[in-house]
C-alpha cells in the first residue's frame, strides 16, 4: 500500500502537468519580414478577434482569411506593430513567441513582461504581446518585431509591400547602425530607430519573463484580446473597440484620398514569383499534419549560447512552425 507522501506526490505531479509556466528565463532575437502573423488567423486561440492585418498601404483589412503576403497574398503585418518607448525604463512591442511546455492557443495575444538580464539594457523592461509563433526546442524565445531587424528566409513579403529591401542589412540581424534606418520606408523608421535609442543597440539580450495582463495600448493596436482577460479587464476591451473604430475611420479617409491616384498607378505593375512556403498558414484540420526543417547557419548570442535562425517568420533563431 503506497504511503500518504507517495500518493500526494503523484497527485501533485498530475496536476502540475496541466499547468502552463507563468514565468521563467529565456532569450530574445529580432525580425521584421512583413508577413501576416500566425495569430492573425481564425481559430488560433480564444480571443476577441485575430490580430489585425493590413494591406500593402498599411490600411487595416477586414478579411481574416486573406492570404499572407509571404505566400503570394495581400495580407501584411501592420506597420504600427513596431516597438516604442513608454519611459526610459519601459517599452511596449510585439513578438513571435515560443515557450517550452506551452502552445500557440495559450500564448497567442497573451502579454509577457521581459526584464533584460544581459547587454546594455540590463534592468530595463519591455512588455510584448505575442502575435506570431516560433519554434525552438527546449527554449523560451521572444523574437521581437523590430523593423530593420532582418527579414529571415522570407524576404518576399517586404519586397512585395515596399518594392525593394536594398539597404535593409543582413538577412539575419538586419542593419547595424541608426543611420541605416533611413533606408527603410517612413512608416518603419521609428521602430528601427527605437532599437538604437531605447534598446541601445542590444544584440539578442537574455531575459527573465513573466506572463501579465495586456496593457490597453498594446491590444488597441492589434485588436486582439484574450477572452480570459477581457472579463477581468473590461477597460482593455473597451479601449480596443474604440481604437479599432478610430482606425477604421482613418482607413476610410485614407482610402478616399488615395482613390484619385489609383487609376494613374494602375498602368504600372511589377511581376514577381513567390515560392510556396508554410509561413503563417491557417490552422490545419485535425486530420492533417506537417513538419518543417531549417538548414540555416547557426549564430551565437551575447550570452554565448548557440542558436539556429528562425526560418518561418524571419529573425534569428526561428525554426517554425507557424501553422
């Protein structure tokens, strides 16, 4: 007959197996590939709405089923998904996330407080909302969305949106100086400059992370609020609705203003061939399955750890999948 201690230990082990970690340590990378993010598809998690996407001109799209620009479609990551400084010690932003022992349904549109533990930003804090999904065996990785941070394997999204990525720096890691931010489109420059200002040019710093309730300022941009947070934070949900309405009105005005130029530009078009990829595809049916692999070269972080570049949505260390 098992002892009381043995029985108690068994019960606790079973219970803890179903509990997702709420904090831990991990590392960051960076990317900006212009692709529709994984959490922008329906059915990824229990949320008020999928992450908002934009058209080529950074106007919000209403069709959540619009195909990703990185798969030949017209849905892009919105330019306002860039990071910004709240104060000298706090910043907000967005990221592709992978947490060992967790899943996309748990981190999509969740927010995490990252306290940096290495590099020039030690002690600073950043709160990010997870808008995309990454994969890295046994790690806790936050691939920060930073314009000019590297397009990764899928450059076609930014090429399709902006015409050229000449001057955007290395495929992995991106540009290396603040002055190079001038090579990016005007809408992306503030996020690029943030990297060299508030972020002090930090190169993949390590972090201590903690799951937190999303600030209204973050969800107002994406339009995505987890249902398990909306009931406990009605202010966040309300703010998001108002922001969405304002954005829609602004988009309508922009659309009217640009209608006079659309005819003139319609005579000019560019043709390009895009490869079929698995980046940010809709959720597969229960009966389907897929696997991905990456042969990209490995890199070394500031802490000395060896990482493999993230192939699916660009940036260092990403190994997919995003389906």
